[in-house]
């Protein structure tokens, strides 16, 4: 049986990570940002560009060649949406067990195929349309925090698992301002079909040795929050979970009106925000309606008094 994926362990591994699509505009830019933040990038892959170097990172034509030479433990993929799933499958088949997908609007049939391959390989795929993963003080995959990650985030005991990229960073930044800090920040992406759900994200977050509390940020679309509530009732997690679900005011909108990343009540099994909050609360999660609530609940779970600037 393979060892479960731990994000901080992957980032700390001296073998480093792989960047697929490294020669493209986004890949080149975010490779620079990752390198500047201390992330070790072992190699890049762009078919037909083998032999080049990007920010002194060697580029290969295939994932197999890059893995054979460097043995990276994770891959950040900047391939276009029509080939992104194939790029991820190439990484999984080469033995990489943590993959992050940046592309939006990957065809659903491609995602179904990718999720199946990930399960067969006991691997973790984050995305699509993910900004990436961050362990403050250790490294990141992707570009959470932009160009100045060390001034925005600090190490601490609170994991952040979010469907929103903006809120992943916002909550992480507030944790730093409050003098608490984060153990890991995971942006799952807001796609209709995500390879890693909120439930899966909490499992990943609890594998981090520093995690004492997990904050999840949900959205009106999909059934992630209901699945998380079910897992809570089944005792799937070890530590406390605090949930924020955006868009409660959108419950008054017509059901077919899109809000956020996807339609709401038209999703199979989807419920509105009020029902999601109710299910999570009944399952044992703490519900935070605003950042004041969030700070108070985190401090209560940690058993500390409030410090640092207010939000």
C-alpha cells in the first residue's frame, strides 16, 4: 500500500517539482515566482522544446524523460485546457502522485477520465482552475501569494481548504495578521467537476503535522459542502472544522441564474447555501458567517485569546 500524499513532505523533498508547460507565458512567469519563494523546481516539460532552459530550469520533451532524470514528486501543469487532462495523465503514469491543474474549462469527459486514472494510481489531483498549494515556510506549487508570498502568509496551526482562489489567499493573509498562521493552503478550484472535493481537501489538510483546525470555504454551486457534512457525521476527520459558505444572499435568486463558478440548483444534488450551512452545523462543523466569527472560532478551538490586528 502506498504512503498517503502529504503536501508539506512533497514540497520539502529535495527532488523538487515538475512544471508542465513551463515555456508558455503563465508557466514561465509562475516558475519565476515559485523559484523566488524557495520552491525547488527540478525540471520543466514542453513537447518540442527539450534542451532549452527556463530560468535555468532544464526543459524536456516528455514527462518520462524528466522523471527519469530528476525524480520530481509533484507537477504543476500550465497546459491549455484541451490537453491539460492528458498532461496530468502523463504525469500520473510516470509515477507522480501530486498534480495541480491551472487550466479552466477542461472538458468534463476528460476530467472523468483523469479522476479515474488518479484513483487507480492512488494519486492526488488538485483542480482544474487551481491557483495552487502553499505551505508557509516550506514552499508552494503554483502562484498563491503572487510575488511576495513571505509578507502575506506565515506558518501556523490552521489549514485552509477553499473552492475560491481569492478567499484562499484572503483567509491565509488574515491568519497572519491575527498572529495565528496557516499549516497549508489548498485552492481546490471552483469547477463543476473537481478532482479533489472539500471532503478530500480536509483529509489532505489533516495529514499536515502542524494542522490543529481546518477552515473550509464553500460556494453556492455543487454538492461539495453536503458531501463534507456527510463525512463529518461519519467521523471521517480527527480535528475541528470551521465552515464558511459564500453567497447566502443568492438563495433569493431564481434557481437557474448562475452565481459564482457554476449554476446552483441545476447541479445534481446541489442545495442552497442556507441548507448547506444547516447540514454542516448539524454534522458538527462550526459555521462562520463573517471574519469576526471566523477569528473567534479559531481562537476558541486553539484555546488562545485574540491577538493581532482586527480584520
